[in-house]
């Protein structure tokens, strides 16, 4: 086992690990106590979170555990986890600068103040794509449960510190599952979407990461080639995996924010409303505002 620490004081704007990993943007991490997404308005917790890294980092499946104490991030892993954590949790983003550049608005100010240190994740593209295909008409706790079920049923097993962990399945592993298999993981009508998406990625016909490098709206259109992916799901993948920090997924909570706080941004279509609310949320880094507003409004359920 390798271990290490990261001092939040060394990170511009610090970090709130619980708010980051339980704010509805990531389904690749699980709390060791089994409590992921049991509550809405979460912040400042000290539980251990675990993920199994994709092979991109070291060529092997690696387990990483991390928690936040009063003074530091502590990690335990099968490899040196400093670089993977910096990448996955975007620890090199300057939250202080983003906060200073955010628009002056009562809702935005309240959301940013409530969850200081909430960072946007940079999750792997394929698990992120599958998670948000599964997100339609589904609460975040159920989405998380579906992803854990897919990992248990179809993913590789990794042993660490006397425990057994399951990696999220590769495209090849998931492509081998039948629609019936996927329905057994409670995917319901989403099962054929996941099945076809896995087949497309496994065959290299279309890959979500191929959207990177395209202009933002062109990247969104690229992702809509996958079954079950519309504008909102595509925006989630762009924001929470592919680094398009200007993306603002127009989910139920952001639609509520538009109706109650930014009515002039409702332009009647997803594309035009998206352009307007991105501008109202600050443009280049509007996704950071979106994620805070989403978590803030959802916390008031």
C-alpha cells in the first residue's frame, strides 16, 4: 500500500471533497460506509471515498481511497495517487480566481458561498457517458446504484488491503452484456441505449473522447451520436469528463433557476437557452457556477 497527503492550503480555493463527490456530477466514486448520495445538502464530511482507476494512468487497474480531515486530504492506494487525484479532482483549478470572476447575482453568490471548495471532476469518458445515459428521469442515488451494479456484474476485480473492488466495465466488457443482463441491473428502458453505446465504443466506431478538441457546440453534437444522448446528457459528459467548463446542462434544477431567477434566459430552445444561461453564469467557466447552483438548489429538497 502507498499512502500520502495533500494540503488543501496548497490548492487555490481549497477543496470540499464530500461536496465535490456527492454533488451529482460523479458516479465513479463510492463512500466506504455505503452512504453515497443518501443526503442532498452534503458538505465537509470526512468519509473515505474509493474508485478504481482506468488503465490510462499506469497501465493497470489501481485502487485509490481518499478522505478529507480537518487539515488535509489523505489517500491510500495501490500506486502513487497524487497525479491521478490532481487530474480527477481538478486540484490545479484556481477556485479563488473562478469565484472572483463569477457574475454578481444573489443566487450565484449564495451557491458559491454555501459550497466553497466544490470542484468539478474530470471523470473518465466512457463511465461518464454510461452514467448520464442512465440519468434520464432518475435521482442521483439511483444512478449511482446502477453504476455500482454494472461494475459488480461486468467489471474487473481488484484486490486491495484485504478488500475486493470492482472496476467499471470496459467498453468490450459491457458490449458482451445482453439487454436482459442490463435490465437485471435495473437499467429499464435505458438498457438498449447502454448496450448500443458500448458496442459503438468497443468497435471504435464512435468514442466519447473524440469530441475533445472540437468547438463546444460541435462537441455536443458529436456526443449526440450515441443512443439516449440528447443535449443535456451531452453537456454533462462535456463538463464532468472532457473539460468543457463552459457547459451548462439544462437539468430540472437549472431549469428551475432559469424560471425563478433568470427568466430572460428562456429562449424556447435548448441551444438558445443554453447560450443565454452560459452568458448569465459567466461564460468560459459557467459550468462551475452551474454545479454550485445545482447542488445548492438540490440541497433544499
